[in-house]
C-alpha cells in the first residue's frame, strides 16, 4: 500500500509528510523519452524505462505524478539529470529533520482526508458510512469505483483533474527533507534531484497507471 498504492486516495493517505501529488501533461518523443510537463519545469522518462510505455498511452493528456519526500535529494543547482529548481516557501522543524516546502511552478492535487468535503449537518450515521468507505478504499475493494460520486449534469466529477469539490488544485508546495535546522530560510532557492524510478503515476480517475494497464 505504501510502495505501490493502487489509488490516488491511498497514496495521499499514507506517509508523513504526505506524498507530493502534481498535475502533469504527457508528451511522447517516440523511441527517445516521455516528457512530464509539470508547469514551469519538466521531468523526462527515458524510453528504456519500462514504465514509459504505460505512461505513453496518455500522450497529450494530463495525469497525476506522485513523489514522496524520500525520492527528493537536495543538490547543487548545476547538477545534471532529473532536477527540479524551486524556492523555499516555508520550513517546518521537527527536531530530527526539517521539511522545506518548495514552489516549483507546478499545480498540486489535494485529496480530502475523508474522501470528500464535509457536509453541513452531517450526523453520526453519515460519519460512520464515510469511515466505512475509507476502509473499503484502503482494502482495495473500491478500486474500480469513481473517486467522487458523479453529480447530475456534471460529466467531469469523476476526474481528479477537473473536480473542484473533493480534489482541490493549488500551487504545489513540494515537501523535501533537510537536515535539522539547515542554513536556509524562506525565499532561498533550492534544487532537488528526483529519483524517477520512485515516481508514482495515476490517471484522471485516480487509479494507478501500471505497466501492462492497456
């Protein structure tokens, strides 16, 4: 569940800090690489990476790219490879480590903890039902169900990239682990190297994009 979450919801639910979930546009350069356009910057999957074939099915479309903090390593700005450049928005100090939250010019996908917006006047029965839905998702029994219930007249409600209700889009704050009390502060530039082999991919319904999916 932690290493290969089946759904976007499980990916967001497990882990501290939460998995960074970013909107990406996919562009395929056949036999060369797959570009994941994150807004102001991009990552590139080499064509010999077996996951590139699965992601390539989404050429011209948007997907969600997930990256945990442990997949990000602070590096020098001129480091070659899969590197994202950002500026620190703020820091959190946790004693044994600090967390830096970077603005990299990307759009984040935010998933509500209980699977949807809190309804006004929600009673205990509704709360129990929602808890049951959470447990079903974590157990994988709801993997084939839409992540948000369709509403009348709105064909985009099942898309995590278009749903303004349960899934919220906002400027990304990329969580990166640093040493305790580092010699940086809000506003400082920071470059991070991305382990592309540790990326997670989800389609617009929030289902994991796996090798052999199509």
